[in-house]
């Protein structure tokens, strides 16, 4: 009887404890699963020095950019490779990078006067950095979006977009790379061979064709702009903006064009002046030297190229909106391919027989920073002021 009672009590205790035992068993299994998962994560490196952007990641970005650019008619494999070579040198093909790996600060980034705080694939700085940020806001996108940056570069970077497309149409990898470095990036002196090596490697890897479209960028605007440029360049009396593609006029050349040779008497374009305080090789440095040689000097301290017109006028120089032989010409930011930050300045050497064009001599257009003199045929338009030197 007593044994039966004990057995009955044990049975009741087991029935009573069974739900609790099941609960604790489930809880134990959950804890063990979490413990295993934590241990599994611990096997992964959390070292912040590990480079997340691997060569595979770079290749995916480069391939995606390549495939999007291939959608645009007229662009070449050589030009695209030149762009990729410059982009790899600038940012490592990392769209979210800030120069020197700095942390992004919007108030700093939105101050166009701050240099050395470049952003993105092509390390836009100063006013171009601000324009990129403003464009991103207008599109309700992050500035670090690679597709947005490519769209901005192609369609919304002012005359710089024209320069980019010009380089993208070139047929020599090394030539396209150097053109984009010198004319579009406008920096990286001394890194030409490195950029060209990157470009040649991308050309070899990607020029056979591919179909990845991971970076989604707008190309319609590019096509429209490109067609407008082609129409302009082929029309009579076209705008000779060097940014529009090296047409029959507007192309910088190192020899005086044959139509103007008989019009220029003083051909000493390499004359220099010991009184010149402008930076060597810059457009301002050359213009000062050339005006001295022509006997119609201008003074030091007129500022950047874009500032010469207003500053000279304030100092009593005669200015005009039409070209005159022997006068300096100041280009505002972006006018006729001038630098979008500093503008440009040159010297009027001759006027065409039909009075519709004029030839300038200038510096810092071909082989930037070397003091190389080149010539361009232009038409008078918006954003230019002609300055008569002192008699």
C-alpha cells in the first residue's frame, strides 16, 4: 500500500514538473544556440584595419561603370579605360571616400572655399564638391551614391562634363588618361604613368565587353547634351569652346594656324620678364610676359584669370566686349573651357578675315604647368572681357 502511494506521488510530481522541464529544456536550447552563434561570429575578424574594398569589389565597380558608359554612343573603350585609370588613382573606385580618409562633415563640405576635402569617385573639391552635394540633394540621394556621381560627372558638372565626354571619346588609352588628368581632373601632377598603368589594365580586362549594370546612372541627359555638342561643332560659326571636342576651330595647337601666320608679326612667345610675380606656367604668368613683349604691359596683382577684367577696369585700363589685336582677354569661370574656379586669361594675337573669329595665345592649356604656349581660335561670346594694356 505504501509503495503504491509513493508511486502515485512520483507520478503526480512528474506530471506537475513536466511543463516546467519542457520550458527549461527549450530555454537551454535557445541559450546554446545563441552561444554557438556568438562563437561563430567570433571567428570573423573585427579588426578595423582590414580593407573591406578588395580587388574583386573594385572590379565590380569598374565593370559596372564601364557597362553604363558603353550605353552612350560615341564613347570608346580607350576613353572609358582612361576614366577608370584616373578614378582608381583618385579614390580607389570608392564612391564614399573623403580625401585622406577623413570623416564626412557637411558644414565643411558645403564651404566652397575649403580645399583638400575632396569627395567621391573623382574627388571633387571646392565649388565642384558643393555642386555635387547640391545635386545629390536635388535628387534626394546620398552624395556617396556611385550612380549619382557618374550622372553628375557626365551631365551636371558644367563645362567639366563636356571635357569628360571629350576624353571619353579619345582612341588612345594613354592619351585619354592624360587628357582627363590634366584637363578634367586638373591635378595629380607626377602621377601620369601610374594612372596610365591603371587605365591599360582596365582596358585589357574590360574592353572585350560585358553586361553588368550594377551602377544605375542616367544616360538620357548625356545623349541629349552630346547631340547638342555635335550640332554646335558642325554648324557654321560654331562656338569654339575647347570643351566641346577639338573641332576644326577651338582646338588648342602648338603651332600658329596657317590662316593666321601672316597676321602675327611678333612671334617671340617665349619671352619672359624678371618683374613677373605670377606663378610660373600659369595663364596669368604667360599673359603678363606676352603683354610686356608686345609693349602694352599689364601689372602684377590682377588676381586669377577670371578677375582680370573687373580688376583691370577698376585700375583704369580700357576694356571692351569685342576682341582687339594685342589686348588681353579674361574668361569668367567656365567660359570657353576656362577653369570653373579660377577662370582663364590669354592674349589676342589676330582676327580672322571675316571678323567672326579671333586667335589667342595662351599657357596652361597644353601640358599644364610646363609653360607650354598654345593657340586657339575663338568667337566672342558671353563671359569674356578684353583688356588693353598700357601704352
